[in-house]
C-alpha cells in the first residue's frame, strides 16, 4: 500500500466563522469513512484529503471560491465536496461545467447550479423548504404569516417559492419585508410585519438575517410563532446562535430516530471519544460515503470515471433526515435525497438551551427529544 498513490478528495469550504475556522468534525468524519472503506475491502487505495478553506460570499468574495476550485483541480482531486453556499455555487457552475474534468458535490440549496458535473446533496432546497415550512405552520394552526426574506440571490429564490407554498397550504401572506443578509437593526422590518397581525413570522434566506430579529421583536413587544429555513442549523454551532433562534421552529437534518445516523455516532465516539450529535457530522458521513463509493467504483480512476460512478449510486441508507431517507444519483438525477422527510422541523426551546424534534412534512412528531 505504501507504493500506491492515494486518491485525492478535495474539500472546497467557502464559509468560515468569525475566527476563520470551519467545523472541527469534517475531517475526522471523512477520515473515518475512508478508513472503514479500506478495512471492509471496498476500497483498495488510501485517500488523501486536500482542503481549501476560503471566505466566499456572503461575507467574502466569489473570486476566492473560484481560485480554490482551480487549485483543487491542479492538486489532482478526483472529486470535490463544495462549495456550500448558493451565492458561490451558482456562479461557480460555469467554471466546473466548462472544465468538464472533476465532479463536485455541493450542499448549496439552489438548483440553478446543478449540471452534468455538479451533483447536489443540498442542506435543504429553495423549492422544497418553503413547502415543508408552510405545511408545518398550517399543522400548528396558523392561517396567516408575515414573510421576512433576505435581500440576496437566494432570498429572492426563497420568496418566489414561499409565495406558492403558502398559497397551496392555505396560508395568507399579510406582508413581505426585505431584511439585509448581515447583522443590522431589524426593528423597522418587524414593526412592518406586526401591522398585519399575522399568526406567525416566516423567515427565508441563508440565515445571517436572523441575527437581531428576536431582540427587535422584544423591543416592539410582539413575539409571535416564528419559522425559518435550514438557517435553523446555525443552532447547532453554539449557545449564541441558539439565543438568536430561541422559540423558533426551523428545518434541520438531524433526527435522533435515524438508526443509520446513531450507529455512525457510536463508531465516531469509539474512535474519537466524543459524540457530535447534530446534523453536520451526519451530513459529512453521507457525502463521504457517496464520494468513497464513487471512487471505489470508478473505471478508470479519473474525474470522468468518478462522475459515471456517482450516477450509479442507488438507495444508500442516509444518516441524515428521518428514518427511511436514502441517497441516489443517476444519468439525469443530480438531487441526491430520496424520501419526503430528508428535512425535519425542530424547535429551539424558549430559553435557547436545546432543540427538540417538532414535525415533518408528514405531521407532528410525538414525544419530546432533545439535542444540545
């Protein structure tokens, strides 16, 4: 094995925290997948992960993402995980397709970036998330909602699909207000929504627009039920974000009932001595198995060979989503999730201490479950 050149997987990380860091569990998760594939004899070649971590849009620049993609190709990556953010992915698509050499798997939600070489395992979907949100809001007894949409590329996409979803769910939209995709005072926007006296507020966007909304609502003395997209997944990053999302129902990919996910967390805990029970390690486990399965099945072991092998992945049990969620791609299939409950609705407790499973598009989930 020492004489065998490792197969390289590229990681194009385009969203960093305020300290310039990314999730500490990404590489340990992917390495555990690679080790398991070698141990089980599915793979015959070791794996090397090549990382390019840059600050893309909305806080950084697209050029950094574009340059990182080309650097990973030059580093001989056979498949690339990333980018994560739609603003970057939609624009990067042209570069990936024009090169036609290395497939990428993105977690970005915009379907505008999908193509022959761009596979999507989205952490949500701008077309599907509003349908789930509107259904859950209606299940909760809402008849009217006020919309707060982020003034951005994806905010506009969300707004269009949310209007249709609310109409189908029988929800009347009382007002629509644009909010910035950065931290700014939100009191004027929340006051505008309050004038229509909706049963609830629905936020759609990447998530940075949520910052300060709870404080603004407290400032005007109005705290209705609040719903959001997969921006809710920021709650997993720590107490500060949970306070921003306190009392809010939102979409997530972590479901304690999913035994594929819990079995993976058992193995992770044995390997590393900690148990990261939130959506992202499970998501990385899913995307890691997709990439490793494609590398193992590629004939020849080239970028085009990996692309063809990705198209042959079928009905792989997913660790994310509700029990029964599966993964697959195909010749003309670039959206990797199978099942109506690949997203679930969770709720952050009013004190911001934890989140609990709330509902899925199929109905309310009975029994309290808690994740911190």
